[in-house]
């Protein structure tokens, strides 16, 4: 099971601003010494010594995460949400040989940042491609069509040449022996988490959720879905102070997400759905704060990772 990240921001795309890029270049030059540019090897050592918020970027695209599975029948790609990151996924698969001809696309909900990239998903225009759409929301087809009608967009969804199959997802679906389950979470308009179980590993995609006491209860439903998962990608949009100010906005602070992962014995937690106002340095500071929090609270056994575009995690 390979989990890949194509878009990690929430609310709206947030490309780096020119001032942020200039600030990074300035900070790098301040660290540079003549010895660092004496040879190609010394330059590589210097670059590898830079903190991640300087060398690279978290990324500015809205949510899109894929899970690649090797099944008995054939490899398959599960896509979770179609934010602007799905365009990058389409660009990547266009370079593959042979190109995939089937995709299974799951929608957590239909807020704009989770569907806005679909009109730019290149494989959807290929007649040899089949896309199966799954969602616990019964209006997903209308929502996708609605954003591709005049005056909002010049190309209607009917112009996409792929074969489209829409499925209402009630609780769970089994695909080539792999079970994908859904669970409604606390978010305006309802957002659903998804759990992928291939019989060996369990992955949870839990974007856009404002965690509450109900999510910590050790009842049968929660236990079946969350307990001992290998990896969870979870909404960590806020700090605790911001979460208090934005109560009922539908997003969680990173500290509560850590408590949640510890409560359920989850092995690896990825901080996801980053606030579009946060720059790379603040996001890496949040990751460090989350790690400090685990130390202060004597929480062990959880690996913490910051979601970045291009990140790959193999389970």
C-alpha cells in the first residue's frame, strides 16, 4: 500500500508568494560560506543541511491523496478528493507507460476545495479511461456537473470522454478484496472519513473534521474504524488557540489530533489540510510543536509527519 500526496492545503489553493520566495533565498544566502560552494559535493552537503521549510515547500494545492494497491487482479489506484492537487496527479500519470485506465475516486464531501480540481484531471478526457465515483453524499454527480456549467466553467462534464460510474456509498464497499469503509465526522455539511483495509494494513483519510468527545468514545463503531490503524491522515488546520476562536468551523487543532491518535493506538499520524494563511516555516513549527506535545504528555509510539506535496508513505 503506497500513500501519495498531491494536494495538502485546505479552503483554497495557496501558492508561495514572491515575497516568501525572496525571503527563503535571503535566509539561505545568510547561511552560505565560501567553503559551501567549493565543490559539487560541498554544495550538496550545504543543501542537505538546510531546514525543510527553507529547502522546498509544503505545497499550495487543495486536497488530493492517492492509495496505490497491488491486488490479485491488477494494481489499482484509489483517489481521495479532487482538490486542485488532482491536476498534478493527472500530469504524473500521463507520463506513465502504460497509463492507468481505471480510477476509483472517493469524495469526503463536496465543499469547493475538495472538488475544484476535477475539471483539470486529464485522464477524465480520455475515452479509454473508466472512473468510478464513490461518496456517502447522494448529490456528487450534480455537484461536479454544477461547477462545470456556464457561467462558472466553459467545459461541461459531458465533454469528458471517460466512462463515468456513480455509486452511492453506504457504510462500505469491497473492491477486489480491499474494503473501503466510511464514517461521518463533525463538519458543516457533513464530511466522511474513509478507512482502507487490504487485510494487511489499515489506512484512514480523515480530512475536514472537528474532533469532539464522541470521537474518543470506545464504542463498537469507533473501535472498528479507528483502533490500531497503521496510518491516519487527519485535519490539523488549527493551533489550539485558533480552534477556540473558530469553534464549529469544522477543523481540529494539532494537539487534539495527537490525543485522538494516542487514544486509538494509531501508529503514524500525518498533519493535513493546512491553513492557506500558514507559510512553510509556520507549518514546520507546528510539526515541531506537535512532537514537543507528545513528549510533554508522555505519549509514545506515534510517528508524526507533515503532509507535503510529493510525500510518499509505504505501508
